[in-house]
């Protein structure tokens, strides 16, 4: 074990040239440097954060949800007990294709539509209620907002906030301040709590991706702390916290069925995300870790690893930005559609004024009748635009899947689409699926 520890904490990997762990072990009186043992305090803090979350959701988030008329609704249809189908559901697939459906219908002597309905009702039983998702998003939004506010307030007084060269001056002999320690340990404890709670939270399709994301975040925070790269690490954390609370706020608006507010918040989130992840992060963070640090301290093995992880993070930013841009564009189109209906109605009213005044007879009567009619036209047009877009691209708030062969509002029978059922739109992070959204929205009406 001692040999393994010595190999892992090799000074030639972790520290710049001509620096040893002994140089950092005995600082001057009143001075403290980061130590790897400090990271252990994040584990009990994670349990404390998890306990605070339970109390927050129970006594704060749920009452707020009730005020917004969000309640825990029960599943209307439950799947009838069937050992054969239950085994397929739990061990093979939750969304069988036509080959499985045909085989099961022959085995059970059931109609294919009946097998489809059984799997749909069984999936609905495992879906969380809107109340559960609202409480989870409210907790995350509150924490992200609080930690971002603390980070901005702390970094505002730090010189490396304004001149990133200070991240590397006198490195690695940089003093650990109480504010920087609390910022780091709180962030680390929160992500540890997310790793714990992910097994009890809402199960989404991106569960493996988000678990790897949380694990990578914990590893990167721990790595930068042990390597005393806290100054640049604090900048990275603050940049990433800037947009997260806005996304969770957009989800809250969606669950409360404030669709216009949801679209506005998501567009705001997209703007902040693009500015922080595609402008500030590469031009400020990557610039200082790649070039300014090279000039001041020079490269060493852990320097290469640290920058490699930051570059991988930037690649993820680009991928997420592409997905977010598609959803933000659809939200903007919805807003423009409302404006188009309004301007069209105003144009019709002005036209009616012109026709009524140009008529030689009954001009006052035409004017009197035209104005209320076209005002009502505007109102109906706006209502129709809102009703067509009453589902959000941020995250689906429907509690149950609609019947696959139901009849739509035009009297056309809707066909079963496995693609529409398989591509859910809920996500913990930013990898939002958008291709199947029109099918989901149409079949849920």
C-alpha cells in the first residue's frame, strides 16, 4: 500500500520542477496550503447537503408547488399483472419493436394493440409526477443560484478575477484562504451528493452520461485542489454555475405551465450559456491554463493532464451548444408566431377601418361591427398559437403517454411510432433530444 501511495503521489507528476511535497508540508505560521486530506471533509458535507435537500423539498418546494396548483397525480391506467410481459419489460426491453410485439401477441394470444397498451401503461407506472420533478428542479435552481452568488461575491475581491496571470504567480506556493476553501469544498460536496442521490432521483435516459459527468466533475475538482490550482479552478466553477440555475428555473416555469416564461428563460439560458462556455471559457480560462501558465511556470506532467481535461470539457460545450441552439430557435419562433398573429390582426382592423370609411353607406355600422369581430380574431389567433405550443422543449411535463392509435383533432388516426416513445425529452444536463419532439407533442394532445 505504501508503494502504491508513493507511486500515485509522485512529485515529478504532480508538481513543477524543483518542487517537492516537503516544501509544501511546513508553511510559515499562519499560512496554509491545500492538502489532499482536506477533500475528505466533502463526504460528510455531501450527506449534510442531501439531508438539507430532503427538508427543502418537503417544507419549501412542495408548498410552492401547491400554490402553483401542481399536485401529485396518480396513474389513471395500470398494467394488468402478467409474468411474461413483466419479464420482458424488466430484462429485455421497455419499448419492444414490432418483431417482439408480434411474438408476444402470438405467445399470449393477444392482439398486438393490447400488448402495446400493456407496455405503455407499464411505462407510465414508473414515470415520476410533475410535483416530484418540480421539487427536484427547485432545489437545484436554489443551490446553483446561491453558490453562483457566493462565487461572484468572493471572486470580485480576488486579483485573479481581473488579471488571470495572478493564477500562476508564486505557484505552487499560493495561500489557501478560508473563502476559497469553503467555495471548493461546498462545490465538491454538492457533486458528491448528486452522485449519491442520482440512484434515488428521477431516472432519465441520460443517467449513465450524467453519472460520468458528475464523476468527471468530482475528479477535476479534486485534482485541481490537490495540485493547488484553486485560483483557476474557482474561475472554472464560477463560469459553469452562471447558466445552470437559469435552466432549472426554465424547467420550473414549464412544470407550472407558464410556457411564455419558460421560453424566455430558456432563450436567456442559451445566451448566457453561449457567452460563458463559448466566449469566456476559451478566451479567458483556456488561454490562461495553456499559454499564460506556460510562460510563467512551464509545463509538467499533471499540467498536461489538467489541460487535456479542460479541452475535453470545451468539446462537450460545443456539442451542448449545438443542441441548445436548436431548442432556443424553436422558442424564438414561437414568440415570433405570436407577434405575427398580432400584427396580422392589427392589419385586418386597419383594413376594416379603410373599407368602412370608404363605403358610402352604413359606414358607422360597418365600423361598429368590424372592430369587435377583428379584435376577437386576434384573441382567438393568440389562443390557438399558445395552445399549439403548450409543450416545452426544455423537458416534457406530460405524466402519461397518449394512446398510440388515438384520433387527432383533424380526424386522422395517429400511427404508433416507437421513435416518438423512445426519445424522451427530459434531461439532467444539456443533452436534450429534439428530433422526435413534434411526434411527442402531436400524440400527446
